[in-house]
């Protein structure tokens, strides 16, 4: 047992919804005008660069001291390739050596998902976006990002990054939209398993659903384990998102049973510098960038999820 631990290494996987990581210029055809300098939010270049560095600081703090940077980071609510280029090349992450993969979705607001990876830990073999066909009453939504790569241990790892539709219009009304995304993703999982039954799979993102919701149960029915189902954080944090004083876990990291067997720790990253006091409801809440239209200059309205694996 001791020898096997000495020969193995750790792989740190982080998931984070960045809370509207937009640049400050207009993308033609996208509803991004609220994040422009002349908008009510006054989203200026200064605020943009401050946001990039805040999120970079947040991600770098997710690794234990002495364990380097996170190896893989699933990101939600990033606008486009230029944002990711600035994030990896010109922010506080610029010396980390991260590369990235991302989608370019038909989402009306222009937000997408991305995967940061440390090349020394994950070498991509192939990647592509998975389009989700809308069901009746559903607006076009974010593509799912798929990436397959080789870890430092020589294992092949399949990663999906997803951002399911919100509960706009109510949970019952929007439930079929999230199930449509789950259906499409599970088709891809089944296709991989048809070729490689013991494939190592991970699915991460903002699901806009709790662990016991129909969409999350659908993933479990397709053989995935919710690795962060019971994840908690420091300072009384019991979820990744707080709404009207109640903690909710709507971000998740799922894995196949072959990944579940490799989990060392799973937690919500919640040091005090990512939090602020909730004057109305008590306790703490995420220190976010905006509260409504009011600029706060914080990190995100979500907290990072961290899973540490032994490979």
C-alpha cells in the first residue's frame, strides 16, 4: 500500500462558475450589451482586468500549499476565446502555463464553457463541442465541451464540461430543458462506454439543479457517481451558491466508478477571502462581482468545487 502511494500522484480537478466573465466589447449577434462601458453596469476595461485577476487568484488558491496549481479546471460563464486568451496569457495565471479548450455556442448571451489544463498533467487527444437540440419552448443553450486526454499516469481521461439551463420561468417549466442536456450528454457517455466499458469519465459544471433533481438522477442512472454530493466548505459553507440565505449545491463534479475509486478528497473551496458577511440572513455568502446592478468587485457568485484524485 505504501509503495503504491509513493508511485502514484495527485490530480486536482476544480469546477467554477465565473459569474459573467465577459470582455468589455460587443460581440455581433450576442446579447452582451449589459457588459459594456456605457451600460448601467459600467463594465470597463479596468473592471474586466480586475475580474480576470480575482478569478485567477481564486483558482490558484484551490491547491494545497506545495501541491502546485490545479491540473484541470472546468469553467462556466466565460464569453469567448479572447477572454480565455487574456485569462491564461495576461492575468495572474500568465506564469502557470495553462492551455485551454472551449466551446463557441449559439447561446443568446454569448457565454460558453471552457477547460483549463496543465500540459504536464493532461495531454489532449481530441476535443469537440456537443450541440444540444432544443425541445419545445426551450431557447438555444450552451454547447457541452468534450475533451479526451492522457494523464501523467498514462490513463485516458474523458472530461465533459456542462452548463445546464437555469430555472428561469420556474423549476417545473424549465425542468425539461435541463433533462434535454442530460439526455444528450448521456448519449455521448453511452457511446464511449460501448467501446470502452471501463472508461474513466468526469462531468463537471453548473447544472442549475441539486443532487436529487431529475437531471442529476439521470446521470446516476447512466453509471456516474456524484463525487461532490456531500461536499462542504470551511466557515459554515454548505453549498456552492447562496440564495436568500440558503446554501444550494447546483455545481457538481461527477465521475465513473473507476474515478470514484481514486477520490482522495472532495470539498467546496471557501476560505474567508472568497466570502463576505451576509448582513440580512447571517453567516457568509460568496463575495461576488455584482449584486444586481451594483458593482462589488468580488470574485464570483459561486464557490469552486475541488476534487483531488490519486492517479
